[in-house]
C-alpha cells in the first residue's frame, strides 16, 4: 500500500500552492517525523467477523487466519502490469486496455421466465378474460408484465459497462488519492461465491457515489456485474434508464399500492419473480440498508428492507437453497457529493445534474483536497443458517412510554424487566405482504447486518481529527496518535497509515474550510475552529468515531448521572472518586440511558439483550481503568470463588439467558461496589467519553425546553423544522453548534413521540402532533428536562 506520504508528495509536485503550504508546515512542526503504525503487535486488527451466536458454521467455514496476512490493494491504481500488453503505448492507454479486458459474464434477463413463474401465473387468472384458454397468457396481460419488468430492470450492456468503467477510472483518480480494499476480505467473498449460492451484498449508504463505486470495485475483482437496487426517488427518469443498462434495479411504483389492488398484486408478483430469476442466475445483488445521504428520516431504509424481504422469501420458499449475505461499508475522508445544506436537497438527481456535480467536485477538490476511500467487505454468512438460528433474547417488549415515562415523572423507580420496542422505519406494501414473523425476521436481520457494517468500518483520519478538535483539543500531534491507538485497542480498524506530520497535514487540509491555522511563537501552529454552522459538519464527522467508544461513552454518562446528585459538578476529581457506586445502581442508570438513546444510534444486535449490554458497558469501564472495584469490609473478595458451592448453583449461564432464576445473581451484585480511578489520565478521558454523546443529549434537552414554546398541533416535519430553528437560535447565543443537525431534531421529535410527550392524532390534513396532557404542565416538562440533563457533562 502506498503510504500517505508518497501520495502527498506526488500531489505537491503537481501544485505550487501545496508547495507553499509545505514550507509553512515544515517550519511550523519542525523536522522530527513520527510514524503512526496502525497495527497491534504484528497484525492489523481484522474486523468484520460474522456473529458467532447466530451463524456459528459460517463463522468457522468462511474464514482462515492466513487471510489476515494479506495486505491492501489500491483498486484505482492501474498500470502496465495490470494488462496483458507491454510497451510505451500501453503505458498511455492502460486504462482503456484494462477496461476492455474486464470479464463481463452474460447476464441476459429472461422476461419469458418471469411471465412463466409460479407467482405471476397465480395472479394472471384474476386479470384474464373468461375466454382465455388454460395455460395461455393474454396478450394485454403479457404486455402489462413486460411493462412492469421494464420499470424494474433492463439487460446490462457490456459496451456501456466498459465505457463507464474507463471513465470512472479516470474520474476516481482525479477525485481520490486511493480506493483501498483488503485482499483478505476479497478472498472471503470469492470463497463464498465458489460455494454456489448467490451473493447478496448489504451496504451502508454514505454517498450517492456508492452505487457506482461498489460495482466498479467488484467488477475489477472478478465478481461480474453487480445488480444494484437503487432508490427511484433519487434518480430522474433519464438517469434511471442509464442505470438500468448498467445493472440497476428499481421498484415499480405499482408495488406500493394497497394489498387488495389488482395492479399492486401483479406488480409485487413480477418483482418477486424478477428477484427469484436474479438469484437463480447467480448474479450478485447490492442492497443499501441505510437511507440515501441527506434524507430526513430513520437510519434503516424501508426500501432496503423491502428488497431484503424479497431475498428472504425466495430462500424460504426454496427457489434457491441459500444465499450468502455480505455486509459492506464505504468510508470516505470526505464525501465528495455532500453539500453543506445537503438536507435541503430533495429533488432527484438528473443525468446532467450528476455530470455537473462531478465537474464541480473535480474543480473544487483538485489535487490539494483529494481524499481516501476504504471499501470494507465483512465475513459472508448463510441466510438459511441465520433464519434457523435467529432468536431474540426477550419474548416480551414494551414501548418507551411504558418503560421510561413513570420513571421520568417520579412515579416509580423500577425498570420493567423487558426490552424496548422502537420501530421508526415505515413498512412498505411489499413487506406487508409477507407474514408477520417474516417481517420481524427481516427487521432484525437488517439491524444485525447494519451493526456488522458499522463494526467493520474503518475510522478515517478526518473523523479522528474532528473528534479531537471538538472534544479534546490540546496537542494535536500527540493526541492524534493516542486516539488512533485507543481505536485500534477496541478492535476497530483505521483507514490510514504513514508519518504523523503528513497525516495531520493532509487531514487539516481537508478540513481547511472549518479551521484556521495561526502561527504562534517558537515556530508552532495553532489550530482554531471557525465558529458557526461548520461545527455541525465536524460533529457529523466525529460521529464515525462514536461506535468504537459507544459502550464507554454510555457508561461514562451513566456514572456522571449518579455523581451529579451527590457531589458538585465543579468539584475536584479526588472528591468525586470518594463516592462508592454499587453495581445495581450502575445497571439501573445504564439501562435508563440505553432506553433513552435511539435504536438507530445503538444498533444493538437482536441476539443481545439490554442486560447483557449493561454488563459489557461495565466491563469496558473497568478495562479502560475508569472504574476500580472496591471491596466492602468483611466481605469476601469478588474474585474468590474457591469456597462457593458448585453443587448448589452453577456458576455459568448461557449468554443472554436472563430469567427469573437469575435474580440471585443480581442480589449478589448488590454487594459489589466501584469507585472512580484516581489515575492522572482518568479525568480527561472521562470527560472526553461524556462529550461524545453531548450533541445528541443536548439536542434532546433543548427539545424538552422547547415544549412550551413550540406551535402545536403541527406535522412531524413541521415541528422538526420549528425545533431546528430553535436549536440554531440557541447555538447563536451559547456557541454550541454541534447539536444543530436536522437528524438530531427528528430523532428528538420521534423519541418524545415514543415517550408519550407528543401524541400523534389523525386529522383531515394528515397525522398531526399534539402535546400530551401529561406533559402540558411546566412541572412535568421540567422533570423531563432534568432527567435528560443528568447525563450531560457540564
């Protein structure tokens, strides 16, 4: 892999402006260079293993430790050696020759097979006239099926695919320094493809470029033409026609008609048949599990769950015996197609608009702001195996209103022993056509795979720099290396390597619109944040670091909530370290925060209960040194198991098996106490962890303050706009712009709706939000605000 230094030197040779910046950096940081080596011991942490609880056979069979030794390849670096020819002319035409040599297997769609499929044949008798003969398809019904199929897909054009691959290779080399792919991850996917089952790639959605970049990467690695399930709302008709010829799939509008509509029934049958034929032919399919970038709404995509439900049903009815699911993630230093006000861009992307966006990106980025990209392919696993082993640790679930509202109002202190149900993603009509248990299976599978995608994503240098600038800004060079090591120690990979000075230089050049560089005495540089809405952009970048520290951040905020009622927040750390914290109190406080935080943020695996996660949070706080065990006088040490009677009660239990028989274990936990560690590094690290969740929690607290100011009744989107304007006005006064984010405003509105603070009622103009009678009084509104603010570190 080319180091960042080599790539940076090449770009400096092409730009005189970069040369002037280099002299500034060299004089500012000095000549001493420190290397950041993102490896733990000998090996880079290999991420993306599948769940051992739900898919144990896949966990063993599709992985070998030797693939961890394989390095990275730069997909867009094509040279003479990547072609079959040699010579000076080949060196100038290597991109063109490489695109001609790509193997594009024949993947002709079969409209006749779709018409003859069982699902379509079962629907046709209801639409055929009485005179139609048995086994014959009326011509008008056949034309209707072909019209619907034309909305869904078109035969891929090999010439167009090669032409676009050549153009993409040139554009990507202008936009990015490199597009890195781990060879070991690619080897796992090749091994899964050789098993004979079709590949279904389930991906995050960071950029509109993902749907073009991922097929290009996999085509270059010999996986053939990737069929991409696009969102028709994001593309104009002309762009949809082009994407279909490149292998794109689109859900026809008739598929979302009511379940008793004959047009909707026929369209859904054709979609089912098209997906079945796609899986039978063995063509890989790409489904985005997240909503398109800039879309206001839940994180999980309703359209992605629809396509995944079609795949699940095809496997369950036996059209194909199995399908291999591959979690995929794309991470960018900076997303090139994300404007600053991207959440206002609701118009579909047209062909000419996309071309102008590319030209603008090439002009705006140039050689000085070229970013890096990482493609992550997690370990494939069997869909059939997951379907057999899928389970939820808790049978009963309750709403957030049932779980938290009595505690917020002070009516009780006991948290019900059950899980939280929080479904923000709307259910589409094709998914409603499935059985209820299949709908639940698809929702849990989507959350499970998205958790795997996030866990396998590498943390980029811009995310680390934005986190340091917002929450821990002292000495960037030393803290950049420190945060890199802490991220690696938690099993997350990073998307960079090289010399520390060049990494910081490259990262700050990408973030230059949001920071100012000032020369101070002794030849050093001072990095100052530019006040204003740009801080919200840095907060969105820093959220990519949160998954690596999420457990510790939840635990730190929970500990702060326990201490805030006992000692003064501004008191010294030594005074706060005197307080004893019982394990039951920690469990209780962590559970309260877990129920308050949105499921889209936590992304807990369905096979893991909240109580298991509470224990994981507590273990993480102990491992990182923030909490130390405190033995009470006269009690037996917690590590002393020699005198326990093994015959009376087993010391082990299955993972996640928390039932009434486990109450003795929680009673035993009452005698376990902890206190804050008094190590010198602990206060800063504790505050750093608390501040990671502060944008979300402050947005929730501001939403509680806004309850008596908002104009209700109003629609959800209208009230979210009101709240966003209030957050902007408050940020102008307080200078805290990190929570000025439309997604945070919508999360606050939906959380308050689930909590029973806001009630949704029907009206002639559509569903409207009303303030709940329970929270109409200022006293209850203040209780809600105090409940949220107890977790916010001042």
